[in-house]
């Protein structure tokens, strides 16, 4: 079922196999009919993870990239909507040569074509496909059918892993295997037999229940893998390794390791997570809070991860708090609360709600010298705050909130306006990796230690070029600009004026990884660690 940990299970299997020298291509399938994840509210489906190519995908793609430590291609992600759309577009182009086009076989055929294309592009030894959602849902049927026919055509080269949840009902206090038995039966009804069962639960599955699942499901007992809740998701690959999961996969696929397993770098990182004591306290000011902590953490997943890596890299344990932007609005707002933090982040966002609160936070951290990192919207609002309070432009704002405002210091990008008029919304923002040139002698340049950087983007609005000169005159430095010098990519205050006050139009959080933390987050955490 959704949220049970399939993404981390997939990422972990991928990592263990990659650590044995295999080239791995992980694929995420989201069965829903959105063509990509870009049109979904983060509180509905978690963060939208943008690939280097610009494709807007599911947060699991972020986990794969972080665990494997590399960028993935657009081919590694598909939704039900994208698959159906290709089939229908092909039909419109007479691509089926006059045949009746039917869900089966044409949808599964397209799914398989895409799986093969992803593996081929990656030149992978092993392709790992995660089917999202819950077994038994209507929308997943076509994907399971694709998996079934792949196995029929390639019996020795395909294996199935079922990630199943074993509840421990409060009153009973013992783990129940029945739901897993039913899940296997559901799988069987589609013509698929699991080879490996990952038993997710609050606690580790015991020998008796392993045996029960094995005998009722026709899976060998050593192929039932225990996956209890853990303090950190980074423990999961090591737990799987202890249960010989990768060895079982290799045996079933009749593959030999390409090199002796090397998990030393990963273990080094896990050790830091377990042993770091000295704390750094960071507040994230956002608005996607409505559905409780679980969803909240999901909405800003990559930001949180990026913070963790930078903190551990600096020998600090990150304490991350959620601050709802609305609590800093109106007369009751307690901005002094921000003093308790070593650093504040305003992450990406859209729309009006919480804006005034965020602006107040930014003003406070600017004037009280609390380290600040603005990501995308957080950079745009930093510019708005500066224009209001340092340039004296009363009511300065972003055109996103008021397209007719007098001082639109953040304006819509040329080319984006027409898209909004035409209702061309999905996948039409400025998306994916773009280069930026970094000015010498700036905080950004010192952090990146490079003259040219590439970062992923997802926005429609930009710093209005008409205000750049006056903002600079008032002391704001645009330290990162697009090579054609049209787009302001990074804004900052010089070190002499503020310990760290920097915003980037990009989303550097998407390329932060456990073993290679991101230079901007590193610089931010370094400044935060120095705060008294
Ligand atoms: N809403 C802003 C824009 O579209 C910022 C987007 C973001 O933070 N990802 O430009």
C-alpha cells in the first residue's frame, strides 16, 4: 500500500546491487492519470521532485537519486496518464494500423516499451520497477499485467518483490500475517507470484510468522525479509544486507556480483547519523502544513534531506522545526521566536497564503542577522522584502499575487504569460537544469567554488529586470545570473553585512545527496553553526 516504504525498499535494493558493481536503472510507476506529478498539490501527494531534464516527478525519484548518488532520466518515471496519452496519441496518428486499440494488450505493451527504454538508455544490468499505489486498486491492474507478461516472456530474468504491511493491532499486541496472505492471493489472481516478501512492520517479524507467510504464500522462508520501522531510512540498506537480500536477488536472477560488495561510504554516513551530538537548530517556514506532520515532512522532503546531509557533513545533528507562515501574520505574531533558531529557510511555494508572514520572517532574520536560505519562492520573497524595506517601495510584491501591482519586483517571465492565458499549465514552467554564472568575491561563488553551476528550476516568475539596478544600489547583490545575463539566479547580502543571507531561484535541494552534500546548504549550515 502507499506509504508503506516501497520507495525506500526499491532505493535500498538498488543501492545494494550497485555496490556490487551492477548498473541499476530504477523506475517509478505512478498509476494515476495525471500526466506528471507537477499538477498535484504537495499536501496531496508529497513533494514534486524535478529531474535534471525538467520532468516533474514523484518524491521516490528523489530517494533513488539520493541512494544511488546520480541523476536519473525522464525515462525512469511514468504515470498512468503518460502511458495512456502515448497510446491515444499513437492511435490518433494511425499508429496501430487500423486495429481496435484496447487497454489490454496496448497499455501493458506501452508500459513494457517504456521499461525497456529506461534500461537501454541507462545501459543497465538490472532494472528495478516500483509500482506505486496499493495492490488491488483498479488503476494498477494494467501495470501488474505488464509485469506478468514480462515474466512470461523472460522467466529467468524477472522477479517480484512484494512489500507488505504487517500490523500489530493495539489491543492484540501481536503481529498479524493475514493481510499479507490476502495480498499474495490478490497478486496470484493477477497471475503473479512473489519471489521475495518484504515484511514491513513496527517491529521485526519473528521466525514463527516468517514461517507462516512462507508456507501460506509459497515463498521460501529465507526470502521473507524483515523490515521493521527504523530511526533513519539510511539504516534500511544495511538491514537488508544483513538479511542477504541482494544475494537472494542475484541468485534468483542467476547473476554473479561484478565486484566485492563495498558499502563503506554508506556505513560511514550512517555512523555520522547515529553518533553526532552537537545540535544545529533550523526552522522551515512554509504553508503546506494542513494535514499534519507526516504530510508536512513529505511536502519538503528534499529540503529536509539536504539540510541533514549538510549538518552531518559539518559534524552537527540537525533539529528541524516547522513554522507555519500564518503564525507570523497580524498583531499576535511572535517573530522573537525566531531567535531560538540558528538558521531559517523559506522553501519553494506558490500563491498568496502565508506570504505576509514569510515576509515578516525574512525582515526579522535580515535585521537580526540570523542565517537565511531562500529557495525559489524564498528568494523571490527575499527580494520583495528588500524592495519594501530598503528601497522604500511600499506594497512591492510579486505578480503572482497581484499582476497589476504598482511595484512588481518579481514579475512573470516573458513567454510564461501567454501560457497562463491559454491554460497551458501542466509541465510548462521553467523546468530542469539551467546554468548560472557566479560573480567573483560573492558568498555564492565561495560556497560553490566554481564560476559556472547548473541547478534545477521550477518557476514561472523572476526578479523583474527593471528593478535590478536599484536593488543593487540599495546593497543587494545578484551573485548568480543566467549566461545571457537576463535572469537573476542568486541574490545575497555581502558577508560584511550579514553572516548568511542568500536566496536562489533554483532548487539546490534536489541535487543534495548523503555522500555529497550540497555546497549552498553546507555554507548555510556553517554560518548557522557559528550563530551564538
Ligand atoms: N511561485 C513561484 C514561481 O512560480 C516560485 C515557485 C517555486 O518556489 N518553486 O515563480
